[in-house]
C-alpha cells in the first residue's frame, strides 16, 4: 500500500492511501474517528459501523496515540471534518506501535517545560509549530546559499579539529587528539582568511562552531551554526557591512515569499528591513546610552543589558529592529582586527544588532605582516602557536574582511522565540549533551 501513499495536503477525491501517526482517536462505539497526521497536516478517518467492515472497527479499538498506520479509503466531503474532507477506510495496517503513556503531549495547548520538550525532542518535533520553525530554518539556509552563489562566493568546508584558538583562548574546547594538543574550532576565522589569501577572493561556509561558554542564557549554545563569509580586495569594513545587509534583506524576502503558511502558524509578522541599515559608532552608542542614564566605560563592550537598551533606543529613535554598531574599541576585539589609521584605539569592525541582540560580528582584517605580528604580541597571543596563520601574510595577502552570523540567533529573533534552543534541533549547552 505504501507505494501509493499521498500526503494529507494532497487529498482531493476518490480512493487514496495515506500514512502517518495516530494523533487522536475519538470513540463513540459504532462511530470512530482517527486524526491521522503526517508532515503536511492532518486528515480525519471516519469509521461508521454500517459503512465499514467490522474488522476495521476492531483494528481501531487496538490503536493508541502515535501508532504509525497506513490507511486506504475513499475521500468524502464533510464540512465538519478538519479541511472539509474525510476518508472512509477500507483497509488499515499498523506499521508500528507507540507506548501508551507519552512523555510529551503533541497536541496539548498547555506548553510543556522546554527541558521536557528537549529531553523528548523526537516527539516535540512532531508538533506542527515546531516543524514550522525548522521548515523556515531550512529555507533560510537555502536563501543564504542562493545569495552567496548569486554574488560570486565559493562555498568552503574547513576543519573543525584545530590546533589553536582564534577568538580568545578562554572559551575553546580542548579535545584528545593522540599525543597532541587540539581544540574544537570556535570559528573558521583563520581558514576562511586562508582561502581569500589563497586566491578564492570570496568564500562562505555554513558549519558548526564550538564555544566552551558556561553561560546559561537564552542566546548562548556550546555548539551553534555559524554562517561565515570572507571577501578579498575590500576598501574597508563598510564593504563587508554592505554584503551583510544585502544578505539579511535577501533572507527576509525569501522567507516571506516561501514560508507564508509557517509564519502564519507561528503568528509571526515579518517585514523586509529597509536598506541601508542604520550605522552607529560605538562612541555614539555610549552617548545614546548615557542620555538614558546608562553609562558604559569608554572603550568597553556593551554587556547584555546595555545591548538590549541600545536596541530599544534605536527602535524608538529610528524605528528599526536592525542596527550596525561600528568602530569597536581595539581593547575588546581580537588581534586580527584592522585598526583605524589615525585612531588606533578604534577598529574597522562592527556588530549587527537585531532586536537588542548581537547576531553578526565582522570587520576588516589586518593583512600587513609586521603590524599583525605586533598586534598578536600586544594581545598576548604566542606567535609560534599560530605560525601557519601568520606565515600566509608574508606571501601577498590582499586587503580583506568578513563576518560571522549566528544562524540559531537569527532564527530565534526572526520568529520571536524565547530561547535560542528552540531554534536548534538538538541544542548543546553546559548541561545538555543528549539527545
Ligand atoms: O562574535 P563572534 O565570536 O565572532 C567570530 O566568530 C568572528 N570570527 C566573526 C568574524 O568573521 N569576525 O561570533 C559571531 C556570531 C555572533 O554574533 C553570534 O551571532 C554567534 O556567532 N555566536 C553564538 N551563537 C550562539 N551561541 C554562542 N555561544 C555564540 N557565540 C557566537
């Protein structure tokens, strides 16, 4: 029967075969209903004593929620049925059974605790709102690939087992690698730069990044999906921001075009951001915050609270959810960052803030060997430990820059989810290593 199977979204008329999970059973003795669910939706199976073989009623008596069945039957109009159609079964086959007590209710209106949901993620994924999140995430990834390919970027795949930290030494995961010291990659930073120096000019990667961060926040994971890009022959970080904003615009346009049903299901109203996205320097941001009575030490980063307040100020003052925070202090940026020519305490770098949370970090990179070496020492990075990286700047490195975008955070904020874990299939955090 399975080879004739059609999706519940394709049910029109005549004889059909559908397969899926028994989501609900309603039993009125001589009249029994099954709500059968598959990826695309649900359909009602209606079995009346005088309309179906008695064997069918016996099979339905044996069924429990989340059993997997295949049903052959005839489609009939019924305005009371969900979707206006029902199937009168001729044959029901049980493909597999489920335990009778479920650790998680799939159709329940009451929201289960996130930890219970994640412990039973395989069941949680059967909820249509959860599926909608991942259908959208799939389309976002698709749009990202399309955007980069259309704009001449080459997709790369860089190693995730690495010999050194790239962002800061504090949050790398050490791993056992035979007799050597090794880590899980925090970012493809050095390798994406290596590809540009290697002559690829424009590259991108969508891959996991690992951070040993013991934070318990709604926006930190220990493994997240990073969208990285690196671009050669730029004039400044401004060229990188242009790519970021065009990418964001493209993603929003495609999601609006392709995910109407899913956005409706999640009650999300999206609008495509207007370009150019507002740029505000860190120095201006300190002043804006100061005016609201929140003072940040000159040259410091914005903490979570300040970032949130900054997002709020920008929303009220400029009516936008997106803002580029530019010219970060040298003090808080990694050694590879390009400093402003006449103001070396400030850098040619930026973050993109969306609804008060950082989703992108980027900037121009220092490509001049001697300066890079001295910046490296200034930040306390041992040059011998990153010799392979430094070496490439001796053989003709063009000016370049790039960015890293946290995909999980983007999805969380785009869909108004309350936690980044909801945007991630099987999230990893300091406590969670399974499922
Ligand atoms: O700000 P980060 O650490 O920057 C880099 O990795 C640079 N190599 C990027 C570059 O090309 N200059 O991380 C970039 C983005 C953040 O803005 C955030 O969206 C996401 O990655 N991110 C995390 N997402 C979830 N959990 C975490 N622990 C994250 N850490 C960073």
